[in-house]
């Protein structure tokens, strides 16, 4: 069994925002696999179905982003899955361009508060995550305003196409494992160009030894690229975490002031 969690914030005001791209991918996957996601359980809206012969639970936590781990913990405990191999979390990532996908088997939160809360609730950072690029925050923009904002038409089209690829990537994770999906989908905004080129050549009866060598070389290149991306990501995550420290402090002050005034906007800020 697999639990597949798309991260986002509940409520129409957050529909199609950058921070809700996890919901977007989950909805694509549900539509492709004919799974209805309507049942309210475990602090989430969930759906149950089969993907490639495996029983799967699809979930959209309704806790607001910063408390996503509470829902994930309940799901993992109730269905008794091995979260290190059978939990897949889909999130937005400001370090990736719109249209890019990055699959990882473990790692830090990289400044993402939803992932941070999941790691805190699970007690470790070893779980599969599918990161969806939403683009870097422009200079001078507030991070909250940016991630709770909506895509431009061009970026929205790129993200929608990427969401479709991410749904296929998740199916590949279930069937072939995360390593195969990483080699196929990581980094590029297009899916499997070299593999498709080789397949077309075989179909036409034109495959040559040099084509096979090129395919083998491209596989090795993909592995090296993934290793380089992991190193770059770790370096970038450290920078993002440092930048977010001051942001988190400011948000905590804002939430404290709001609570003292008795305002109801705290829940909206928790959604960041």
C-alpha cells in the first residue's frame, strides 16, 4: 500500500496558488486513475483506489500547510505503512523553475514549512517527495505573498504540463521504484527525450550500435546529473533555511500580536 499526499491549503481562496501545486498534482493523479477524493478522515480529504495493482490512499491535508504533518502522521499510523518506502509527498519548491520536477528519497525541508512539519511528526526525513517547481521569489517580494499568489498564464501552462508528468512519475515510483523515476523525470521540463528518440529509432528499424551507446551514456549522465543536483540542492537548502529564519521570527511575532487582538486571521497565516 502507498499513501500519496499532496500538500496545500484548504479553501477556495487558495485554489491554484503556488503553494497548492501539491493538491493540483494529486487531483491530476486521481483523475488519471479514476479515484474519487471526497472522504473526510485523518484531518484530510482522502480517496482510496488501485494504481498499477497497488492499493493507494490519496490525501489532501486540511490542516493548513504548516500543520500538514499532523494529518500525515495519522494516515501513516492508521494504515500502518512503511513511511520510508510507501509514503509519497508532493510539494511546491521555489528553487525549481515552473515546469521542473525533482524526486527525492530523503532530505531536509529546504525551508518548506509543510515538509518541516511532516519531518517533525515522523521523526525523520526519509520519505519520497515529488517537488514541483514554482519559480524563485522575485527580489523585494514577501515570501508569503509570493507562494500564496497565482501563476502567470505562461507559468501556469508549464506547471499544468508538469503536474501531468508528475502523475506519471508517481505511477512509475509505484511500479519501478523511485530511482527509475528520478532518472526519467528529474531536472528536465520535458520527459524522456533521449529514451523516446531511441524508441522511435527501434520502431523504424534504424537503431544502430552508436544509438545504444548513446542511450547507455545518457543513463550514466542522468545519474551524474542527479548526484550533482543533490549536492546543489543541499547547498541551496542551507541558504533557504537561513533566509527563512528571519521570516519565521517575523511571522511568529505577527501571529502572537494577532492572537492578542482576538483576530481570526491567524489561520490564514498558518497556511504559509
